[in-house]
C-alpha cells in the first residue's frame, strides 16, 4: 500500500503542476516517517498529504490560491479533513525535526526515477 500511496502523491502533484523535485522531496519526508515507525493505517494518508504540502510550500513559490487548490485536491484524493491535515502538518514537521531542506543525495534518486518515468 505504500507504493500506491506514493503513486497517489505523484499523480496528485502532477495534477497540481508541482515540479518533480517537489514530489521527490515529499517522498523523502514520507520515507523518513516510515523508517521512524510513525505510519499506521489511520494516519498514512494524512502523512502522505502533509509531506506533499510541506514539500510544495518549501520548494516552490506557490501562491496562496495554489496552496488552497493543493489542499482541496489532497482533501478530495485522500479523503481527509483539511483541519486534520493542517494539524498533522505540524506533527510531521516535528517528526522531521524541522529539517525540510534536504541534501541533494537524498532527493536525486527519486528525482531521476520520476523524470525517467514521465
């Protein structure tokens, strides 16, 4: 199911015109949460959504309405409530120890895979 979640993250990101590098960052955040054992059946969609949202906010200059559009899409695709997403975004930030700027070597493998697929 994690692969299908990542596929959802990618599809949604493409629909919202996010750059492959943004998706790659979201993947790295997501995998870090998995490795920390933070994911469970209840929160995995919120985790995925929060990772996409954080990556989008940090890596690109999303305008306010674009962030709102992204949140709408996340809410619709992953079927959760935006209030839960916003709250969970902070939980994810803490779990990642606020380290949202990632070293290139963590992002590149995902980036290469994504750009070869498209």
